[in-house]
C-alpha cells in the first residue's frame, strides 16, 4: 500500500497588509514612489505583475501597479497631486495599506463607457480586442473628467477613432485622433 503524501499547505496571500514606508524619487523618470519591501511582495505571491489598492496614512486611496525597484523591492508610483493632498514630500515616511486590486481595469469603470457599449456593439468588440493596457488607458482617459457630459463626449470620440482604424490594435495616437498611422 502506497504511503499517503502530506498535503503542503499553499501560503494564502493576505487580504491586506499595513507597512511603514518612505516616499522615494527616481530622478531619471522624474517620478515619486512608495517603496514596497521584498517581504510584502513575497507575501502577495512574489510577482511584480500585480496591481494594488493603496491607502496612504489612512485617508488617501488610489490604485496602482507594482514595478520592480531592484534587490527584491518594488514600488507603486504616487503623483505630486496626491503627495500635496497628503502634505508629504520625498523622503517622508508614511503608513501604507496594500490590498490586491481585483477590479478588471484597476480603476473605477465610467458609467458613460458602459452606456456607450450597450448601444454600440461594434465599438465594444473593438475595445475588447485591444490589449489590457490600451483598454485601461481608455477607461482612465474617459474617467479623468468630472462632467458626465464631457465623459460621454470623450468616450464617443475615442471609440469612434478606434472603430475607424483599419487595424485591430491601433496606436495611442490613432485612438486619441492625433495621427493617421494605424500601427
């Protein structure tokens, strides 16, 4: 009779993790970031292809992608506007709560885009055929404006440009209506 194998328990990733971290700056990219230590990355599966919901100092919430920093560490970028909202600067230490972002696009999906796709199956099909990065950009770009009317105008503009393109994966220039190059 064969010996029974012991099941090795797969480490369960945490729902959320709180850490103290510093705001760093990458001069070559002119980018500010929140440093994510290697132990936190390991706890969330050890991969850099991960998006997080971030909560800084218990008040500022945003979503961001994890990028490798070197030495097993990573970072999530933080804009100057968000730093200003926090009253923080490069070198400051902040409290950061990380949880895995399980949303499809890593941000709130504008209702105007949803309504447009309900009426425009061709536009929805072209959008669905784009790589995730371009889908996310369209969702982000539409959601940037506060006015419902302007969000709808922007959604229509981008999706019409997408539909006019003869290729399945047009450049950002084509989607934004800034060029005829369909590559």
